C-alpha cells in the first residue's frame, strides 16, 4: 500500500515538473529569437578558400595552422598591405564588436582594421601565438565594409587570421 502511495507521489511530481516546464517554454515569445545578427560568410575559412571575402594577391588559405577547424587565412611575407588583406561587407546594426584571431609569424607587426576604408584600429600580432582581437563597432548601423590588412611585409613576416565573428 505504501509502495503505491509512493508511486503515485512520484507520478504526480513528474506531471507537475512537465507542466511547469511546458509553462516556462510556452511563456518564451515565439519568433523573437535573441537579437538577430548577421555574421560573416566563411568566417573561419573552413571552405579551404577565400569564398565570401575580397582579398589581396598575396592572401590565401593554409591548412596547417588554424586557430580552430582546419584552415586559416594567410598573409604572405612577400606582400604589402595592398596585397595582404581581406575584406567583407557585414551588417553591423546589432553588433557591439567584431572579433577575430590573429597570429604573427615571427614578430609583432600590426593588423590594421578598416571600416569603409577608414582605419579604426591597429592591433599587434603576437609571434607564433593565436591572439583574440576585438574591434568595437556599436556606433555603426547597416552594412559596412570591414577590412583587415597586414603590415609585416614585404620580405619580413607573414601572419594568419581566423574565426571572425560579430557579437
Ligand atoms: Ca579556421
């Protein structure tokens, strides 16, 4: 008899938990996801190429040194900022910041970040160490051209970048 009472108690508790869970889930407004953000196309270069990006002639992808996944974008040491760059248009309306990871080959040369062709930040790469960089963009609304250029060349040092995101 006591066993049956205990079982009924457990079943009642389970039903209450299910009802509470249903009420919580149904109270979340449908169709209103967290703030809608556009993201970069091919942000981590995992297509193995620069699809989605406009890039300079000494800019490519490499498959042996990514921050995550398999591929990263590589700025060759033979290039200059005119040829070691990538660029993509992004909707910055709901973005607080752009972030990406960068790594220099051997010395602390800068990545230069441009929005619509205007230099907004210079961030120095750490030699042989992936480093996370953040660029504040809360003042921007709408679609803007985002570019990163590398200033380690020509003939000195290359660099890699990976994993762009808007947050
Ligand atoms: Ca990657």
